[in-house]
C-alpha cells in the first residue's frame, strides 16, 4: 500500500531513508532546514515542502531524522500534528524519547521512537535494522511502510526502550572496539603482523566468545552467578597478568583498567568464587 509520508531532515541518513521510501512506491514530502539538500530527492520523485508544517500536512506518517532532540522540538514546535503518527528516528537518550512522546501525543498524534542500527549505505539492504518503541497501534499500522527502510523491530510500549536498546548495542560495540584497540597495541609492540592476527586469530576467537553470551544473559536473569567455567579469582589473576604484560611491553592498558577495577571490587566483597556474570551486580 502506498502511503503519504513526510520526512523532516535530509542529512546523510534522512536522504537515504527518503530514497528507500520512494523506491518502495510511497508518496514522500520532504523538508530540510537547508533547502538545497532536497534537490536530488525531488529529482527522484519526492515533493518539496517549504516548511515543516507543509510537509506534515501532506503526510499521515511523519519521519523525523534530525541532529538531536532539541532540533526535533524546534522543527515540530508550532506544527499541527493532530491525527499524525510521528516516527522519530533521531538518536537520543531514553529520557528525551519519553519526554518527546508525551509532548507529541499531547498534541493528538501517535508516537514511535526509533533507533537506527545501520549506516546510510545499509538502508533498504539486508542486515539493516530499526528498533521501535511507543505506540504498538501506530507500529502495526505503518509496519509495511517502515519495512521499506530497514527491518522494523517493535520492542515495547515504553518510548524510551528503542533508544535504550540502541545505546546498549552501541555499548557492546564500544567494548569490543576497546578490546580490539588494546589487543592491536599489544600485538604491534611485538612486531607481529596485525592484519594476520586480526583475521586469523582474533575474529574467530571473538565470534566463539560472543556465542557464549546468551548463556551469560541467562545467568544474569536468574541471579545465579555460580560457575563451572572460570571463577572471578582466576579472572582476577588473568587480568592482573595482562596488565603486567602490557607494562612490560611498554603498552598502556588504559582501556582494560576499568574492568580490573570492577573485578577487584567484586572479589573484595568475598565473591571471588562466582563467575564473571556477577560483575553486573557491581554496575
Ligand atoms: N549517519 C549514520 O550512520 C547514522 C546511523 C544511525 C543513526 N543516525 C542518526 O540519524 C540522525 C541524523 O544523522 P545524519 O547522519 O543524517 O546527520 P547529518 O547528515 O549531520 O544531518 C543532520 C540533519 O539535522 C538537521 N538539523 C541539524 N540541526 C537542526 C536544527 N536546529 N533545525 C533543523 N534541522 C537541523 C540538518 O539540517 P541541515 O542540512 O540544514 O544542516 C540535517 O538535515 C542523527 O540523530 C544520527 O545520530 C545516523
């Protein structure tokens, strides 16, 4: 079904979203603070709006993809939203999403918050995912249209959930990047080829370790941190050994030290017999 969709914000991501919606046959009206960014999309079939209100008047689904929540508020301020569904795909914090949801629904519109788990080049391609939270009714109504941009995944009624899960996924990613950077510095200190280490040793190892994480999640959900794999005392000694080896190689273990701190704190509470999953209780 072809929908009338307004898109506010034509940066790198907003433009990619519009391209995918046009390709799926939707009627898309676009607005951007810097009007020239609409030119290529108008050439592809989008309709240009001179103001956010003009765009919103033309779309029953309003997709916002702006810099941040304050700019989203600036753009939607004074724009009639009655009867619309606003899908805010701007990155922000859970508290901002909840506050924006109240503000938008108070003006007679449905609200979905979204976390885009993709870069612009991945939009409309396999592997692109957008997390949504907020109004289930709005999600069900527009799911086929949302699917044109990326796999849409509804996560719950709390509008703050999609940004929270987005941030949680980024947290996992940054943790992995931190580990990679420390490993790279250590490998480089020995003059070993980093590309070879990464492709043939590190990546298969990380994939095997990541496959264990659902079991860790089950431990954390049960609150039972007992282990038959390796206890905190062994890991405390292991990380201590790592840190000493880094110093001996002339490499700073700065990104590892916070982990060591939490392990030490947990062990100091007399819980060194538990597994690493228990560290979550210290956080
Ligand atoms: N790019 C990615 O890989 C990616 C991935 C996931 C999520 N996201 C999220 O998607 C959102 C947009 O990212 P992007 O990559 O498209 O950024 P971008 O290329 O920098 O575009 C930012 C957009 O926000 C507009 N804007 C900024 N301040 C504004 C204001 N005060 N009033 C009105 N419009 C304003 C800009 O308008 P002008 O053109 O006039 O400057 C532009 O349309 C961000 O929240 C980002 O975190 C991006």
